[in-house]
């Protein structure tokens, strides 16, 4: 477990040291385009394997996630 703990610690330090750059990247136009494509694919896949009555909930979840990434609210 020592190596795993070291990896987690290094990752946490990296995030803390680069928080501004990470926030900037997550709120970029490129992140918006990529996230929209990924979220569309995931929500479409979820709709294929769940009953139609859950489509609205899937759309709500997708919209809430989309608000956190990219440039569009």
C-alpha cells in the first residue's frame, strides 16, 4: 500500500500546485466541446439500457454535470 499512498499524495500535491491551470482548462471552450461530446455519448448509452421513463432524469443529470465543465452554463 505504500506505493499507492505515495501516488495518491503526489497526485494531490500536483492538483494543489496546479489548481489555477486546472480550473482554467476545465472552463475553456475546448473543455466545453469535449465534455459535450462525452456527456452526449454517455447519456445516449444510458438511455439505450434504461426504460424510456428515465430519459428525463438522465437529461437532468447530464445538464447538471455540464454546468460544471466548460464555458456554457
